[in-house]
C-alpha cells in the first residue's frame, strides 16, 4: 500500500480527516509519516495517538533549501510517494517541489485563484464575496497557484462572521481532500497544462 507523508504546522483537522479515511480504507493508501515545523502543533499529537510516526524539525535559523532537503530525506526514509500539505504554513523550496513534482497536494479554504494566502475565509468575508469555498490543488513553486484538482463552493451568508464561514469551509475541506488524495495515489490524475483531468481507475 502506498504511503503518504503529511506536512502540518497547526491544529491538524485535515490530517484527522486523512487519518479517518485511511482507517476506513477509503484513502487508497496509508499515512507513513507526519512532519511539522512547529513543535507544539496539535497535529503531531493526533498522529502519535494512532501510532503514526510524527517528527518535528525546527526551520528557524536554517536555509529554506537545506531544511526542505532534510524533509525530503525524512519522507523518502518513510517510503512516501505522495505528499499532502495540511495547514503547513511554509512555502516549499524549488528543490522540494522537484523531488515530488506532480505528487504534492494542498487544500486551501477558498475557490482559487481567489483569495490565496493566509486567512482566506476572512479575506472572502471582508471582500464581500457571496460565494467562496475550498480547493484541492497540486503544489507548484507559487503560493496556492498549482493546477486545481477539486473545488466545492460555499455560500457566504449575511449572518456569517469570518469564523462561522471558516468553519463551514473546513467541513467541505475534510470531505473533498481524502478522495482527491486517493485519485493521486491511484495514478488517475492527468495534468494537461493547467488542467487536471481525472482518468478511469
Ligand atoms: C485549513 O483551512 C487549510 O485549508 C489551510 O489551513 C487550515 C489548516 O487547518 N491550508 P487544519 O490544521 O487542517 O485544521
């Protein structure tokens, strides 16, 4: 069974969704290792609770390429074939992208290319958008800029606060991320320029 590596920096609710999908047999693979650049990330505890190797590495004071090469080494040591970003708050270096090109996924809480970067639900709310959502995309060298695999819209309600909107988007993230990971694990994603096409199993 193919192994995925999950990169996290915080709460880890998307990691939890991946853990649950793996346990239910619907992820199409297993989680081989979880890596965090934040020692206190609750995501590390979620992994440890279910016996997944969970490793902290401090990026502070280190060159991005050097740090990322260490992560690549750890991922390879654990036999990782697909990398999932789940609230990982660092841009990946070109060397990292190259090592796993076409095999890195991220989930983002907006309908990209609208509202990339941090606090996307708040950005959408402050902009007065009527519809936002969640996106799963392949990761390239840019910020939230890679080819889109899957999206789902979430309406912005008049009664929403940035927090209530973020919570509804998060529930969508948890639903759409694991199946997208499965498609990549099964080799069903074909990248045609910016377009990602889903092939037969
Ligand atoms: C999610 O909204 C994800 O889309 C974004 O960061 C948040 C991480 O949440 N990249 P969690 O750590 O998965 O709970």
